[in-house]
C-alpha cells in the first residue's frame, strides 16, 4: 500500500536527482544559454536575403555588428541581440527588415489549446515563440500548464507557485473583491451592498501586493519573457473553486486578461499561451484572454474525436460564461460574449508517407475547411530529438547533425509559423477595424 508519505518520498528522491537531470538538457552551470547563429542562417533563413548581399552590407558599414569569427575564419556567428540591431539598421533595396507591427495596437494574444494530452501544444508554443523572436517580434509566453514543459524548455526550473498563473488569479481575486467592496450603494435603499470578506489565509500571502512585473521572468532569448508555471501550481483548480465560493461575483475567467491589460501595449508584439490538457479554471482564463485559438491535433482518429469534443465543450463553457456574466463584466480589452479573431487547427506529428495520416488530413479539411492550416508539423528525427532535450529546432546547432536533417526539421516549423504569422496579421487588421 502506498500513502501520501510514500509519494512524498518519491518526490524527494526525484528532487535530489534534479540537478543531474538538468545537466543532461541544459548547460553545465544549470543555465540555458542561447546559441549564436551563423551568417548563413542570418542571411538566408532569418533575413531571407542572399549571402553575398549580406556580406556586402557588412563590408560597406564597419559600424554594423560583425559577429564572432570561427577559428578557421570561414563563418561568422551572431547573437540574437546583434541580429536585431542589424534588422533595425539594414535595408535591402527599399525594404525594411523589421516585422509588420501596426502602430499603437496591443499585442495579439494566441492560445495553443486542446484537452488531448500529447497533441504537441507545448512543442508548437515553444517553436512559435522562438520563430517569432527570430522574426523580430517581442514575445511574452504564458505557461498555464502545471506540467511546466514550456517553462522548463525556456530554462525556467526554479519557480515559486505564487509567481505563476495561480498567483495572478489569487491577486485578481483580492483586487476584484476590494473593487466590489468599494462599489456603489444600493440604488433604492441607499444601503451599502454586502461586503465580501477574504480570509487571512489568502490575504496574508501578500499576493495582492505583487506588481505586474513580479510574474514575468526573462529567458535565454533576449526578446522572450515568460510567465512560468510549476508543478506546485497544479492545485489552482481546487483553489479557484474555493475562491469562487468566497466571492461568487468574481469573474474568475477574466483574471489573466485583466492582468495582461495592465502591461503596456508597446512591451510585446505577441503574447502566447500554452494551455493544460483540460478545460478548467486555467485554460478558461487562457481562451478568454486570447484573440486567436490554435488547436494542435495528432493525425489519428482518436485525436480527431478528442478535438471535436474539445471544441464542443469549449463552446458550451463560453456560452455559460456569457450567460452568467454578460453585462456585469468590467470593461477591458476582451469582452463578452467571447469572440476569437480566428480559430485554426494544426496537425502535428504528421508523416507525409503515412496513408492514414494523409486520410486524416483530408478528413480534417473536409470537416473544418479553411480553419485547418495548409502546413502540418511533420515528425522528423530532429523534431523528436528537440522534444527529448527540451529545445526547439531553432536552438539546435545544425553542426550536431547533417544539415539536411536539421533543415527539414526547421522547414516544417518555418512553414507552420508563416501561416501562424499571417493569422496574427489578420487578427491585428480585425482589431484595427474594431476601433
């Protein structure tokens, strides 16, 4: 028989070996570091210009970052900071290398969600974040999943639960309760509305005093920040049910959206959510705050069936929220009834030579039409290896394998990201039309 004491002993054993495990995936100093990028990558894969053109630009202006030269002198290697400076200063013909970003608009918020485990949500979120950063965008990743795969992949392993989405929700409960208690008196009687009291077990944690930036952690990528998660944040589902009992009028599903509303619009270009494999308090916060919903799915029948159930249950949950809070939700950047700028389905772990996978791709398109992306994420050896070592293919050095293997893995995410970027641009246009 195994009790909670036995489970605690197993966790203790794991914690003792955690340092060794990190050394297998991160640098020896337990700190994940972003590699440099070769001049070939910068020219052809990032800036999409000819290598000779790139070399000519560098030679013509000695003040431009020149990177570091290999010992054999054949290749220059650039940091992401240097790449972004080059992006700001270089022009090719009359074309700027800066990415499209409407002036004065807030960041697009995109949720990667499906309640089927193993659908590739964290893998997709990680690669989209890294691809967007290489594209010149500033990214805030929000990890809603207590499994914390995205956080660990970003190099964030020492995370306190109060600095996760749970902390954001508890902080919001305190602030919203205080706001309601300061609200107007009853219209007819002139009497004050009933006061809602928070127990010291919640207010005494100091969460109400946390600042916006206390939840945001830098990563090894200079233009990617992250609101991380951790295993101890798993109890948020239980805690949130208790919080709703303490204040039934608390619009729990809008907590993260209200938090994001307080971040200056110019701080980021993209806010990307990695959701847990369930419909619950955390995932509802993610989908409510999102402008774009991306739904990854494996190419099998059971994945299709689960994705269909996910869409149906999500529809019912959003309908219930609209019925329960319509007209009572404080104005913000997201309103009720909840509407997405776009919903896209992305096939993952796809094998072009697999007849079943091709048949399921046709089935997805027959059911959901233009909502299915044109480019699935293919399963390659490099993609599989990136997941095992908590790296994206963009972080992997192509010299550690054949260049063709690496390019094939990168190209599948490049194509998927390009469609994702088009979706972001369309969302910006929609938000522009609404103003």
